[in-house]
C-alpha cells in the first residue's frame, strides 16, 4: 500500500522543528545569562534583520541607502547595550532621516520603506535591550515575551492547519486564518497562566495580557507579510531552514517588545 501523501500545509514542518531545536538553546542561554551575551545576540540579530529589510526593499541591491539603514540599527543597538538610550534615540531619528534622504535620491518609491525599517527595527531592538537590562525583572520579562511569541506561532500554526476557515488577511497573507489568530491567543493565554503561577501573579491579568500580546505579535507578523507582498517576496531570506529569514522569525517579537517596553516604562507593569 502506498504511503499517504503529506498534506501541503504540513510540508517543511520537519525543517522548522530541526531549526528550532538547533537555534533555541544558544538563544535561550545568551538571554538567560544576560550582558554581554544577550547584548551581542540581540545586536547580531538586529544586524541581519536590517540587512534583510534592505534587501527586501532594494531587491538585493547594495548602496548607500542600505548602508545607512544597517548602520542606524546597529549603532542604536550598540548604544542601548551601553545604556545610552537617549543617544540611541537620536541615532534612530537622524539615521532614519539620512536613510530617507539617500533613498529619495537613489530610489524615491522605496525610500519611505527603507526609512521605516531604520526607525522600526532600531526602536524595537532598543526596546528589547532595555527590557533585558532591568536588573530585577529583565530575565523574566524577556523569557515571558519569548514564550508568548513562540506559543502564539505554534497555536496559530496548529489551529490554522487543523481548523482552517476564513482567511485573516488574504490580500497579503493568504495562509493566515481567523482560527489561527484565536488559536495563537489561546496558546499565549496558557503561557500567561503559567507565568502567573511562577511569579505568583494574578492569573486572569497575566492570561489576558498574554493573549493581547499574541494579537500584537500577529499584527507584527502581518506587517512584515505586507512588506514582503509589496515587494514580491515570499520570505525575508533563507538563513533559517523551514522559517525563511531572521526577520520572518522575529517579526512578532519586535512588535511585542515595543508594546511591553511602552507599558513597562509608562505604567511599570512589573513593579
């Protein structure tokens, strides 16, 4: 009897799992230990993500605009690693304007996208570095974010493939479904309940906040999908087998880090 064919939606799952098994341990170790290893990791990831963003927008071309984008993101991350957040913010502002100016001379139609990459990636990476630098709660915050994002991805993938149903955003992300959105939020809420138990927190508050962050993460995912669709790309790169590029892997984490950094700074949710 011939073996049953593997459904198209599940093809590549083995590569995704293998990549996660190989990459997760060093990432977890660096973030657990903290400075300088977490700073080096986040800065390296930011560098690759900036390069992938530039390649998406410039269709593989390398020019002064690409250089400005990458230098802006890397310099902001380095400043954040040393606690110079104000200087990092100035670098992002000036670097974003420089990227826009250079891009308008070389490729006006793509210049706003390149400048947006400098500002978005630089700010998000600074936010993640700032969260991890908290001496009391940094480790807990970052691991909570990681597990929320990972659970969201797994829950959305499983629910979307097993349940299917109406598409969430068919114009630029045809595989994402409303079932996946809900499945991701439920999985993230479960992480919130576990986090509440570990930190002796209020279960419903943690579950609700984690579910809300799942939605934020999926908005970040959709934003990157829109970017790729706009420039006719399937993935941001091919560095991670089964996942695509680094930007494909961290799109949700970038958005979530920005929101949690804002909440922590404005309201002190971990105080």
